[in-house]
């Protein structure tokens, strides 16, 4: 191999590597499907579950509920679970759960997912979801569901598992931000999602992760609140607020309707976050609030 050929090979490799590295830093949802990440708490009297039902097909929806996050000793109160969804306006659901590494990859187990228009992950501990379904045919079918335009929703643990990095993913307790389980499903790429944020005064916990992984977009969702993600666009619905950690600051005062905020004395960019409310939209890929 000549010196010039070797140099060309190295150059092409570096270009490809740089492209792959940049791709990993992109935050975006799925191009076809819809994701709903809910911050926990009471959601029966909000529009969140109505939105999930409508996106899944309304009266024709085929909903699969995966309660694995809170299941212990394989015991599920199916009556309580079904009653909860009746209150949400979803009278018919299929409950899917296993911790069996062989069963999870069988045709019989994944059949409901092949027919589903919507999947819902309950709250609990998201490492249980990861232990049961990460890198299995279930995860494969969930991506196929999104490919055909379906919707995946989840509350609390069911919100965090949708991201690429698991905040509070430790088996010992939920106060360890970077624990023994760190990989989520990655339905939304290059993101870490926290929940119950304002209700439990968790708004500063996110910095523990972002200090070590500054490439991630941090999103904190309060209770009775959700983000709806379609492709690059995130929209807030619900009663409270969503916190955005993107090393910048945003305020309505930055618009032409208000005076500027140049007089603010802000902390360093690695300590910044700001709030979005119902109806606010955010471009994940560009990491900018969409101001109308």
C-alpha cells in the first residue's frame, strides 16, 4: 500500500467515524411513530390518556399494557390494572409481562405486539423493564410498532425507559442517578428523562448525569404532565411543567413581545435549565424552543 493510498484510507475512515460520532449526538424521536412520556402522578383527569387513546386508534385501538416495572414475584392485580384503564376510557387491554428470558422471545409471547396499535408501560422501577425486554424480540416489535405509525406511552419508569440513558436505573434505590442499569430502549435518541421532578424536588439531580455525559439532552417531567414526541418535535401537555437541560436559557422575555433578558445574571451553562408549559414546543434535533 502506497503512502498516498494509506493517507486516503485514513482520511475516509476519519470522515466516516466523525459522521457516526455526530449521529450519536443527535436527539430525535421516531420518524413514523409517536412517543408519550408522562412524569407520573395522577393522569386520569388530564388530556394525556385521551391523547394516547386517540393516537392509538380510538375505539379501534388495540392496546397492550406492560406492567413489568412494578411486578414483583410475577404477581399482577389484573382487575385493578384493567379498572384503571377503563377510567382512562380504554375498556379493552391486553396485559403482557414476563421475566422469563426464553418466553420473551417466543412467537406466542410477542403476538399481541404484532397486532397492537399502542403500548403503555406503567410506573415502577425501569431496570425491571430493561432486564426483561432489552435486546429481545419485544424491543424489536416495539420499534416495528413505531415503524407502522403506532404509539408508545409510559408513566414514570415507563417514561424514562423510552430514552437512551436510564436516570435512576440502579437496583438498590431510585436516588442513584447513574446506577447499574444505564441503557434504555432508545425510542428517543441521545436523551435522559427524569420524572416526578418538581413534586419531589428533583430539579437539580439531572446535573449528576450531564456532568458525566454532557452530550445528552436532559428532560425532566413533572407529575400529571407529559411530552409528546413525533420525529424532531416535542410538545408539552398536562397540568404542570417540563424542564429542559440543554446548556442554554430560554424565556418568553426573549421574544419581540417583551424586553430582552440581557441583564440577567445566569449561572454557568452546565448549571442551566428552563421550564416549558402546556402547548410549548421544542425542536429536539436543533435543541431550541419553537417560538410562535
